[in-house]
């Protein structure tokens, strides 16, 4: 979801898409681990690394947008921004994104 603010756009749409891609990659990695497909595992590790770097870049961009709009450049600032928006639909999207992110973290830990 993207909303325009007075200074810079704050969005987590790209973050959400990247995390969905990561979750799909982790699922394929899990399958490859089960069948011990070493070649696939090596390729998936590289793919996962690229996705994690992209997630880091989009998070930093979101933090910069938060800071430019007077919010703390962190997840705490994101929560404050969400509260300031006072739009339940945006909060639900953020909560869904956080659940997916936590699911990806757990799947990565298990893998």
C-alpha cells in the first residue's frame, strides 16, 4: 500500500512482493533439501541472497521516506506512521506483510 505524504512516498508494496518471492524461494529450497538436490540448493542460496539484499534496500528506502516525513526511520516509525494514517485497511495490509515476513524467517530458520 502506498500513500503520498507531504514530502516523500511511504510504501511497503515492494517489500511485500519481495517477501512473497522469498517465501516461494524458501519453499523450493525446502523441497531441494528434502531430496538432497545440491545443484538446486546452491542456485537457491544465490537467489535467496539477492532477494534478501533487495529486501534490505527497500526497507532502507522506506525508512528514508519515513524520516523525510518526520517519523523515526525504523519499524517503530512505521507503526507511528500507520497510526497517523488511521486507516484500518492499511493496518491490515501491514499486519499481513509482517505475518508473511515472520513466516519467511521461520522457514529460513528451519531450512
